[in-house]
C-alpha cells in the first residue's frame, strides 16, 4: 500500500476584518485549490473566518530552536527600546 | 471523540544532559514544540497516543453515521450530521499533530487499515436504536470530555492546541445527546424503554473508556511524569460517574449496576466491578463490530483511491503545463 504522499499545506485564517491571518493548522491536498477547500471544511465549520491562505509547508523556513538564545536573547538587555525606560516629569502628563 | 488510555511506553527518565534539560522544561510547565529535542520514548508515546486518538475519531464516525439517514426529525438529522463532521475534523487535527512528530499521514492511515493501530474500544459496539445516538452523545462524549479537558494542558504543544479546539467544538455533542435522551425518557412507554435499553448497553463500555484500573496500568507513571497525562484513569472515571449518575436519575432512568450507591462520607458514587475481560477482548479485536468497522474504513479508503490518484495526476499535469516564473 505504498501510496504517493499528498502534499502538506499550512492554513492561515483571518478571523475578522482588520486582523492578521493567523496560523490554525494544516491539511493535505493535491493542489492549492483542493487545499483551500479542505481548509474551509476542516477549519471554518463555525464561522471562524473571512479569508483563508494556504501555503505549501515546504515553502516555510523556520528558525532553529537551538539558535533561540543567539537570535532573541540580545533584545533582553536593550530596555531603552521601551518607553518606560525614559523619565518624563509628572507635570508633563500625557506623552 | 476520544483517545483511550491504551498506551504502554517504556519508562521515562532520560539522564543525558539534553534529557535533564528536557525534564526541567516539563517540570516548569513549558510546552515542547515539534523541533525541540525530546527523548525517543516521549516521541513514540505521543505518536501512539495521538494517532490512536485520531483513529478513534475517524472510526467513531461509523456508529453514528449509521443513523444519519434515519434520524427522526430534520433538526436531529442536521445536528447529527454536524457532529459526525466534527469527528472527522477532530481526526484530521489530531493526525496533523501526530505528523509534527515525524510520521506521515499515509503511514498512520495504513496502521489503522491493517489493524496494527488501536482505537477506542467503545466504537466496536453497535448502534441498535435511535436512543443509542442519545446515549453516545451523553455518555461516550461525556466520558471523552472528562479525559480531553486535561489534555488541553498536555506538555506537547501541537497536541494541546488540537485538544483546545476539539474541546470547544465538542461541548455541543454531549448536550445534543442528553437532549435526545431527555425527550425519549419523557415520551411514550416505548420511547422510555428505548432510552433505558440504550443506557443499559452503553454504561459499562463508557466506564471502560477511561482505560484499565490504575493498579494495572503500566503506562501511567511515564505519561504523568511527562505531563502528557494529568490524572489517573481511576480518578477520571470516578469524576465521570459522579457527574453522570445524577443526570440519569434526573431522567428517571436506572443504571445497570446494583452496587451503585452514594457514599455520604466520601461524597462519591461507588460502583460495581468492571468486566475487564470484556474490555481486553474488544480491544484485542473480538468485540461485536471490530471486523465491520475495519472493513468499512478499508472500503472507504479503497473506494477513494482513484480520487486521490486523479487529484495528484491533475496537479502534476497543471504544474508541468504552466511553469511558473521564479517566485
């Protein structure tokens, strides 16, 4: 029963106008049209969305979890990137 | 619908440096994600549990699908159809979660079709009357919800996220089942008898869904250590009995257990001995409907083969016909 593998697609759904598409899961489908239909059936049975993107899973490049520190740790010391780092006199209220 | 506690992983502690880091993350309630390092035994246990859970959803469509064309009203038919569609969707979310651990959909389906993979024993019982659809929603989905809610906090991220979605969608399943039972229980004598008969037949198999008693359950330790599982089989079973018995009494139905009684001291319902021989027999393939269920899945897979082939062939042809500009 050596079947040809059906390609995997990642599914992104925009829940409401004004929101970004968000990853919700994946489906298998032979092509993009079928992937959209499958995503609609599997992920929007209760009015979850207004728009669907499907992207071939193979098209995604992900960062390596072992690089996590190298990639993200440096921001921890850069507290001057946050507004609370700066002093504003009490007399100047809204800024 | 549901995963049964059937897995039997080897024990669980990995002493390597990576293993210790992994356990520290588990202890800190961090979620493990697909690309993170994990012990092989953890990965194997998850693949087995998640795929069994997925298979259970897919096979679980069969006993209920049996009644879609014979539902007594359009309202009932629409609800049952939606429920069975949900089970299909739940199977797909779960297969996708299992695939993140490095196993392909095709392998998983083959394991089910060749009978190598297990699925919840409950689906090997027949649905003989319409009341069985009520009993399944009320009892089987009720039992499933008890075990699934803690799985929303499972240590493996993709499984936990799939379970959150499933639990959200599943809450209507139990209610529609109870409503069916309530209407029958308050109906004509024949309807009452149907409801009672369904409860009599589904009660014990529902209690078996929680898996073997803790004393005989080889796998609990490892799964609890890994925070895949949060509560033992017996504690979830007790919780289910405590929640369900008053609901049955509210319908003036009786439970097929002469030993069932409320213990004022503990505040729990005590129940009689479960027939674990029956459980093992059904799980080993000798339940009332095992062969029929497997045959139905095999037939569906074979009948759909030409569709899968045609879709792939069409996709390949289109790809070759219009070579795209490099993106």
